[in-house]
């Protein structure tokens, strides 16, 4: 055990940094992540750091801080998003969501768990290396990304810049309850728009009922998808119709109807296959019926991703956690992270390992245990020094 790391990572340090970040409102849809970028840079003010700011315009930005290693051929990257979901029920919160109030072991606030806590663990890791003037064996990139909660523009910009090209291992600092997250479900959101033909309610034979065709379409689509195969960490692919609109009056055959389907996939299911199946079913129904149109709009397409637990990276990390006396069991995450935006292209093993409980994400009275931030910073720092 490295005592110098333990001594460096105090709860007070975790509190001071996290407080600074939670007090900045970086909620969607505006994000204003450039305020976060500026705040993070002030934390590093006294060091001569290597960094790059990505300007996404309209006060939106991402940041990469690099601690150069003895070799720059390879690198380890840490990713944390600096945006949060909005606060819709401000008055219902126990403490104001941007006050960063500490009560007992916890700090409360929007983004405390998802995921300014993880961002704090990353910052402390970087500070340790700088303060102790340590040159790691590889470059270490600390990536602070904008817009994870919506389109992932920050992660995409960083990936496209080539900074991560030599990266061999990626840590996603999302709240994982301090477990090793090896897999996350994919998300495929499809809007289905059905156009039929209006007619008087007494003469359905003269119209094409868009609602009835939409129901028929959804039933066929659902049957065509494998919702039975099981992934040990993620369970099954799910298919859920979460919006359904159509019709004007009881006595009018409806012309247009729409539904939104949220499909959450496990890694064996290709989104391209699912979309193609959806299109085939639409084509077949349209072929059999004049004046019927069925269109699919893909509104979100993030594949499921997974790292093999036998991968050397995971084995090393698990060994380290055990050495530090942390349990570190494996886990699958049901929500998507920045991993889905970068892993399919980079093809690098990743782990989702961060402080805080993922059940706290997007919740009222979101909170995080400060000692969890410290434990994760300890794991990150030890890992960087040993690899
Ligand atoms: Zn998150």
C-alpha cells in the first residue's frame, strides 16, 4: 500500500474540489461546460500543465489534461463528463441542488454522483502526479467531456482529434458503486411514423387506419427481436414503446400516428440488423396495402459495449483493488456512457469505475459519499503508478 497516496487524498481535498464543481450549473440543455473547463484549469493554476481545450461554441467546451510519460507511444485515458441532467423539481430538494451541502458522510447536489464525483477523483489523481513530480511510464490523459447526457459532442471531438490514438486502457469515471463495470447496454431509439388515409368513422373500409397499422407494426417488430438471449452482466435486450400518438376524434379514421420505441441492447445484437429488420417489416406492410406509409427515424444509436473479464487490463485492475482491500466485483450498466461513442472506433478495453451509486444518477437529492471519491482516486493513482 502506498501511504503517500493515502495521505495525499484527504476527505477535505475531495470536498473542496467537488464543492467547486457542484456549485457550477452545467445542466442541460445549455450545458455551459466551458465554466467547468475554466474551473478545472484554476485547480491546476500553480502547475505548468499540458492541456487542450475543445471549444464547441456557445460556452460549451471539453478539456484534456495530459501528464506526459517517459514514453508517449502509449497512454492511459480517464474520461469524465462535466455536464449534468437538469433540475426539474428544485423546490422539492432537501438542500438546494447547487449549494454542495455536506451532511454527514455525503455531499448533496446535482451532478455530485453523475459525475462530478468521478471528475474529482480524476483531478486528484492528476494533482498527485504533478505535486510529487512523477513521470508515469505512459502518457496519462484526463478527458473532461461536454454533452455526454445528450449527443456526446465532447467525447466525439476528443476521439476525432487523435489524442486517444495510442490509448491502451480507458477508465470511465461514471458512478459504478465502486464496482468494475465491464459492459453497458446499447440504446437504439426509433420513432415510427405511420401515414394512412382518413375516412368517416362509419366507413373504415374506405380509409387506412394509421393507429391500427402502427399497433400491427409494433407487434411484428417486437416479435422479430431477440429479447430472450441473456448477457451475464446485462440481462436481456428490451423493447419498450414509450410514446404513442395519433387520432383526432372517435368518428374519424386516423391519418397519421407516431410511436417512439426505446430498444436497449446487449452486445450480441447489432443495431444495424435491428434497423434492417424494422425496415423489412415496414416494406412488407406497405407492399400489401395501398396508401400506407411507414417511416423509421433513428433518434439515438449507441451500441452496447463490453470488455472481456479475462483481458490483462481487467486482471491487473482487479488484482490492484484486492491489494488495496477493495472488493471490486464485476457489474454491467443499464445506461449508456461516453464509452458507446468512442469504444467501437478505438477498440480499446475499458472499465466503468467511479465513485457513487449509479442509482443516484438523475435523481432528486442526488448525493455522493466523499470517502467514495477518495477510494476511487486512490485506485486510479495506484494504477497509474504501477502501469
Ligand atoms: Zn453520467
